């Protein structure tokens, strides 16, 4: 059970990291203060 939860947490973290990288990469003109 804990392993399953940990796996899901890792997948979510990776997805969030990829989304953040894509957001920063494709919106370079946006001020860093607006990049939440």
C-alpha cells in the first residue's frame, strides 16, 4: 500500500516537474515573479 502511494507520488512529482519545465521553456518572456 505504501509502495503504491509512493509510486503515485513520484509520478505526480515527475509530471509536475515536466509541466514546470515546459511552462518556463515556452514562456520565456513572462517575468519570473508570475511563474508560480
